[in-house]
């Protein structure tokens, strides 16, 4: 079985679905602090917290785990500035608890949900994996620390791992039922949809004076199903062997500005909604776009469903269905 921590969350639940499609047996481990019970379905699940080693012991002693995909963690840049200790406790200490549990039971394959936030504000784009990692938020710092812990676990304990550094995850599974629903929403695409549905009065563009062609931030949006597939391919490669433990970027290699995302959302939703231009959000780099050759070389993976219209159309379908059924 493949243990999927955070398997009831946004990216975790999509990966559970892809694992099953590829013939793996996932086991979800989630404390449901932000994950959704409705996303679990009939997948086996242990309710537990990575900060409690006993909870991990339950999972590792009861199930025949052959690999781990680690999504559980705190993932909001803004919150990490307010509660940095919590981010270190969950993302670093919790992650190390997981490594210890694996070490005790001889489980050697690990895929880590890392982030482009470990790069900080790189001077040049596209951003290759060898770009110096200089995070500018406690969130990015904790993800980098855990990447380093993995490197050491590789040398000392023989752990075989991939750290997958995502750019901007977005979109939803075409089969429905799972998608992006954060208790506190800070992400651009779901916030635009809330404005389109009248759940908020407008969408704010956070900064129009960036050194980019239209003055707004540029991001590399990657469909969550593409991300999920990369995880499955990564685990398959770790199982068959012949792959080196390393970090890989997951993105499209193409950037879209905030204005371009809003325009595409207007086209797809066919809704008019107010757009307000306001000041920058602290800590937002002007441009984050991935260099994607290495994931292609190592895994044979490239984004397949991550054109902006595909991302926005799939996310819109989910958003309408989910929020209209829950209110
Ligand atoms: N953004 C925006 N308005 C919002 C939320 C986000 O203009 O209400 C911008 C933000 O400045 C960033 C981009 O949209 O440039 C993507 O932000 P998001 O929070 O979705 O992801 P992040 O890049 O922070 O991981």
C-alpha cells in the first residue's frame, strides 16, 4: 500500500484517485484539520496527526506500507508569518516523525510535496532546480528544511525520495467530487469564482506595478491532475529503481499574469464581476515560472491538461457544483 498523508486534502485526494487508477492501493492518513471527510470515499483511512508518533505507529503497524507520499502540512504563506512555530512543528517535526516511523519499519520510498516557495525570489526565470533556494517566508523555509532532512535520510538510512516542487496548483478532477475548498481561501482562481458567483463583491488584483508586461504577477499554473500523475510516475520509478533521489520542478514552463487569469475566467464563466486594483501583497515575487526539462528527463512527465482554459474550466465546474450544493 502507499501511505498518503494529507490524502483528504486538495492535491492529496487527487493523487489518491490517480494511484487507484494506476492499480496502487492507497491508505489515507489525515487529521481532517483542513482535509475533507467527503473526499475519502471508500479508500482505507487512518485518522491521525503526523505530530503524534503513536498515530503513525498505528498506520505502519496495521498496514503493509511500501511507500509514502507526504502531503500533510501547513501551506499558507501569510499564516506562516503569523504562526511560524506551528509551521515548523507540523512541516518539519511532523515530517521527521514520519521519517522515523518509516525507518523503524524499513519503508524506503518517499515522495514529498514541496514547493517553488523554497526558491524565494529568484533573480532569473525560468527557475531550474539548481537555482539557490532562499525562501522568503516561514512556509518556504520549513519546506526547504524538510527537503534537507530527506537528503540526510538518503545518505544515512538509504531513503529513496523525490521532492516535487510544485508551482501554482489549480483545477479539479474531470470526474467531479473533489476540488479546491480551503476554509480560508487566499488563492486567486477560487477567489475569482467567488466573485463570479456573487459570494464576494469583487476580485482584487494585488499589485499592478510589478516589472511584468501588464504590471501584474506572473505564475506557472499547473493542473492538479497533472501533479497527481507526476506523483504516481515518481512512485513507479522509485519502485522499479534506476532513478536518483532528487528534487524536480512540476510546472508547465509557461507563465500567466493575474490579468490573463481574470480575463480567461470571465470568458469561461460568462460572468461579469467587478475587478479592483489594489496594492501588492507582501512576499509575492513578480514572476515564478518553472524550468521543466528535468521532470521530463527523469520521469517522462510533462503537463498534459494544464492550458489555462483547461485549468479554469475544470475548476469552475467543481466550484459551481460544490458551492451551490453546500449553501
Ligand atoms: N492574487 C491576486 N488577488 C487575490 C489573490 C491572489 O491578485 O485575491 C495574485 C497573487 O498576488 C499572486 C497570484 O494571484 O501573484 C497567485 O496567488 P495565489 O495566492 O493563488 O498563489 P501563490 O502564488 O501565492 O502561491
